[in-house]
C-alpha cells in the first residue's frame, strides 16, 4: 500500500459511509452491557422497515460515559442516548431525522462533553474498532505513510522529543529520550513492546483504548519501531481483557493483510512483525523488567536496573517499552506536529491525559482533558460531583502506587509535577473518588493488601514489609494501635520506599504516607489513648 | 547438540492438538511456556501435573521452572473448576461500592469462600483482579459475562438458578 | 573498554578496579565489609536481599553493591546510620517471616542470618512473628529441606541451575507465599532431576537445607569453591 492507495481506500470507504443518511453508533465496550442485543434490535427494526440503504447500525468504541451506559450515538446531529435498552430500538429508529427521544436524550451541553479535549479518544466511539477501513477513512495510518515516505528515523525521534510527550504508564519518562536511547543502542536485533498490562485496580484507560481504537495503538507502535530500528514486537495485554485481546488480534491481522505490518511495509524496506502476548494475572508485570521476563515465558520477577531495557531488554537486546496510551499519542503528534502537542498542557506536562473516573462520582467513565486542568473541574464539572448527597473526601490518583488528595488541594492542576508535589503520582490515569462514608484506613489497607498479594516475593523488604505494614494497618482499623505502631509504620514505609528492588515495593507505601500526611487524625483517632494501656488486651 | 527426544501427548485426547499447535507455532522455544499454559488451560479447564510434565518435556524446560511459572500467575489454576463460575471483581471501585455484600451472602448461604467450589461441583466462587468495568461497580462475572449496577439481586438470582435453590 | 582501570572512593578509602567490577567486589578486595545474604561469589547476582545497599554521592537513591558497577570518581558510603537501620530492619523482617528458632536449629552458630543479626546488633525482633505452618521435606535419602528456616535467598536455585545444571529447584507461588520447590512440587526424594550432589545444602546460608542426622548446631557448611568450579568449567568448554 502506498499513500495514493491509502487515500483511495479512505475515499472509497468514506463514500460508502456517506451513502447512509443516518448512522447509529452503539457503544460495544465492556462497560456497556447488552450492547449486542441493542445492535441486533436496531438492525432488526431497520431491516423490517426496509431502511437498510439509509440507516447504518454500527458497533463503536467507548463513548466515555459508562455510568449512563449503554450509550447510543446518532449521526448527523450528535444525538446521544443513554441507558438504552434493546426494547428502545423502534423508538430510536422512528425518531431518526425528527425530534430525538426525550426520555433517552443526553444534553449536548453537558460539561462532561464540552470540557473534554479529545485527542487519544478522538475516534473512540466514532468508528467501528473492528474495521480497519473505518480507521483509514478517519485519517488513520496517514501518519505512518507520511513517516515512511518523508521522514528519517532521526526526524521522527526529534518530533517526538519536541512534542514533550512523557510516558503515560505512570512514571512520566520523556518518550523521545527513551526512543533516542534505544535508537542509539548497539545491537543488530531490537524489540518493541507495548505495555498493556493495566493492573492498577480502578483504571481502565488502556482497556478502553485497545477496545475502541486498536489500530491507533498499532500505528503508534509501527512508527516507533521504524524510529528505533526494531523489527519485532510484542503487545502484552492482560488476560482479564478478552475483548481487547480479540480486537487487537483482528487489528493485527487486518493490518498485515493491508501490508501495514509484516514484510516490506508499504513497499519500503522496513519489516515489522507484531505478536500478542497474554498476561496471566500479575500486577508486577506492569514493571518493565518483569514484563520482559513474562514475555520470555518466565516468572514475572523484576531485576535490578541498570541495565535498562533500552540497552538490554528482551533476550538481552535493546528494547523499547511504552504504554498503550503513549503509543496512541504518536500518530496525532506526527499528523498535527510537535508544536501543536506542546501547545497543550503545562510547562513540564504536555498534551492531554485520559483518566478513568470511578468511585463515588456521578459520571463514572473515561475522560480526556488537557494537562493542567484543575482536579476540581475534572471531578465536579466533568464528573458531575458526588452522588446521593454525600461529600467529597479525597481522590486517589495512581492507585496502589499513588496517594489520596484532599479537598484543600483540589485546585491543583493535573500534571506529573504537581501531583508528585502533593505526594501522589499521575500514575496511569486511575482517579478514584472517595466520599465521607469511607475510612481512609480502610482504603489504604485495601491498597496494602493488594501490594502484599501482588508482591513477587523476590526482594526481602517488599515481600516481608508489606505483610507487616498490612498487619499494622489492621491494628489501626481495629482501634488497637499504639504510638509505637505509628512509629513502626512510618519506619517500614521508609524502608520499602528506599530499599525495595522495583517500583511496586518502592511505591507501595505511597497510599499510607499520603494518608498520614492529609488524614493523620484518622490514625490518631484509632489509637489506644496513652493513659489507658490496659485496653490493648481487651 | 543432539536433538532431545520429544514425548508424545499423554493421552489420545484430541485437545492435546490445541496445546501442540501453540508450541509448534512458537517453535518450541522456552518463551512459549506462558502461551502454551494458556492454551492448555483453555483446553482442559485447569493444569494438572501430567499436563505440566508434558509441556516441560516438550519445551525442554526443567519441571521446577514450569511449576514456578504456573504458580506465579493468578490466572493459572491447578484445580478443576465447577460447572459455573461466579467471579467477584476486587478492584478499588468495587471495593468502595460494596463487593463484600455478595461475598458475605455466599458465605452465609452456601458456606462458600473465594477459591472454593460447592460439593456438588456446580459452582466455583473466585475473586478476580480489576476487570476494568469500574463504572458498573461492584462488578461480578457470571461465567465470564459481566453484570453490573444492580448486581446483587441479579447475581443472587443467577446463582440460585444454577444451584437449583428455590427458596 | 572492559580493561579500563577506574578509581573511586569507598568509605573514604581510595580504591581502584575494572569497569566490569561491582562495588561489592572492590569493597571486599579492600577488606571493606558490606553485609550480604543472597550474594555468593560464583553465582549470578540477583540483588534481592537488599542488605548490601550503599549510598553513592550525588544519587538520591540507594544502590545494591552486588550489582552496581563501579564508575570513575564514584564516592561510595557503606556504613551510615541510615543504611545500618535499614539492614537491621530487613534482618528482623526475615526473622519474623518464618520460624527461626536458633536454639534448636542445626545451623546454630554457623548461620549467616544469625551472624548478620550479631554483626548489626539486632538483639530482639521488633516485629511480631508471622509463624506460618511450614513443611519439612525429609524425603531425600541424605538431605532435609526445612521451609521454616528458609530466607528465599535462592542460592540453592541458582547453584543447581547454574553450576550443577540440574535445575531441580525453583520458587513456587509469589510474595509471602513463595516457597522453594523441587520439580513439579515433587518430594525431594522423588525428584527425577536431583543428582544428589549436595551443593544446594552447602550454599544455603541458614538451616533450611541440611544433611540428615545432624543435631542442633552440628551442620557445618562447606561452601563449594564456586569461582574455582566456574573457572574450570569455562576452561573445559574452550
């Protein structure tokens, strides 16, 4: 396939789509149950009324507002229906071109829609994730063709460096720098890996991106592989995400058939084969050296770094590992330019970020905002605030590796630097809202239990320390803690942070430390008063 | 190096072909282990020692290494599961929104705790890590189908149906 | 590159070494003691016990001496109060993890964990013991594996895989449930791969692996000269 063929294919498919007067897009993500029945119902009604030539019913990716799902989008008109049931099909079809069904209609002016900035999610919910033609008609693979025909690898790397993109997996390492390091590393064989092992409980950005626009991730990977000189790659996806796996498999197959992957891609001398690898249930495999071990078929235990994977990764070869969302940012950066990307966001955090809003919040779902937006705007305007008359207590970012930010800091902008100054981390994008009904100790203990269960067991501080911290938190929960317990808790947190081998152990104390910083009173309230030591044994 | 002998499948069960196919596709490399274990578990429902021994021999891996890998990952199971499975998501949103309710109900009514199967082998109760459908929290999966939002009533109805519990 | 001689400072002492050498190697050459547990000369270094963590000037993080290569002009400190505090806590955590009752242990008096505790001044365990109920595998004709004394240093796993080439041992499960395992969770005595060489027993730092028939404090370990074995083997192969 060359640029002209790609353009022809895009034009042809656009013409086909434009031949319909109405498009009914049904969210077919994991978050919208019953979507198959809704699609079948709509198709049946359309067929019964002989509207096949005018109305196209399609499955689409996630539209973000999962709390009100299943969501159906009608084009033209940008009419969004919520809480749709298969039985609503007739009404929806009957309303096409007329007044929308008021019962199901969501206002276009909801801050949930108007305040977002969709870049990575721009095509999510707008195209059929299982159709490569849909992606191409929307401009997909145009960046790749442009790169292959007009840019040298060094140009691509410079563009990514100038964009200021930082890794979306959590740590925020500059993506361009990582690419440049892998490109310079000596080695005949180089590998590229996509980290889709989204293990942070309460985060589903990567699942949604893979389910909604798998080709966008592939396009980013192919460009990256070209830039660093890798000819083989792996996409590591959690086994818990069967739909994402299925759609990726299909996307790889379709891309291969269109010569966008495989041997001599688009008639150039560039080869790349991509394979899927299924995770098997281990949070630690999100750590890059553990992920590499897992791809190699071994226990997912991290190893000390250096050497970094950029120099010595998969089978000892230079390896580029980026997260799903990072790759999904690449094609837009190439298409719209580094300056465009760098113009969004803050000084040190450029671009947009996808967040999974969950917990005690009205509009639970997936949102994308420019970096630098205040947390308050995300939670109270886009997210619609706290339901059932409850009050906001804190928002946990970064999951088990992050921290909980209280009300007083809600005006802080979301960026790598400000979240870390607040004792939390950006993380991969999970945002869990907690209301006054939850005890911080309970939340923190939940995360510590998670880390204890997910610790690989290799290094002594993490394996043994998480057990002891969990035990201490239980004492607080049961109101049996003493001042010594509090001191020991802080000492152990410091040990794990400083001495653990990998990021899991080093960041496991973060929820505890952040709650000690902002919700210390909850700990103090649960201690045995110093003057009544006898209660310890009661 | 002389080629090591490759054993035939332990039985003439045709499901071994599914396992063999994966190993062949990945050229019998040691790195094929996890993919092969996935295939074997998909084929047989669980991984017993015969299966592990066969895979170890076929991929020329030390048995201890295979056992280490199998037990490292949550997804793999050495025990057969019941006819039906209720999986309770343990993600953060599900934790905050009361996943414990259905677990206590299961314990009270059927004396079943996560990881166990009913005596009649009808139902296994398992906990799973975040499935990423957090907006539906608390999330449960009945035979891999997620149900959400009104979960508790839905789940208990399905379970009662499975177990023929008419009360 | 590899024959470049670098100079650095460890605990104020100017020292030198090759670019391929680690901080631990150079420290030991110069009689500077850095505590270790999982490290054993001749085996691959895994950096898992975290006792050999040292401070390097200009770096906010701590670095495991056993896997950190030296660099020109490096200024290393190995004995600060902070480091000793971490080491004491790690040793205590290991004691609390399993059932380490020195007074009835075959390795009493010859145990590396016990020596570390002595050296670091650990005279009591601040953390409550976990007291897991663990098995003792006495199925082997000559040896015993007592999980109660195991610190998961994986020296046995490495010596068996890397030196003996049998790979009888590995680690099963993960986190606090990690256990040393033979073959497919096979009783040691029934293992099809074990050659009975006993190297694992002699590299084990504690009383987890011992010879049968030894009573309290009787298990003296003869560390096989692994560097010698490795050197000879490499020669043979050439």
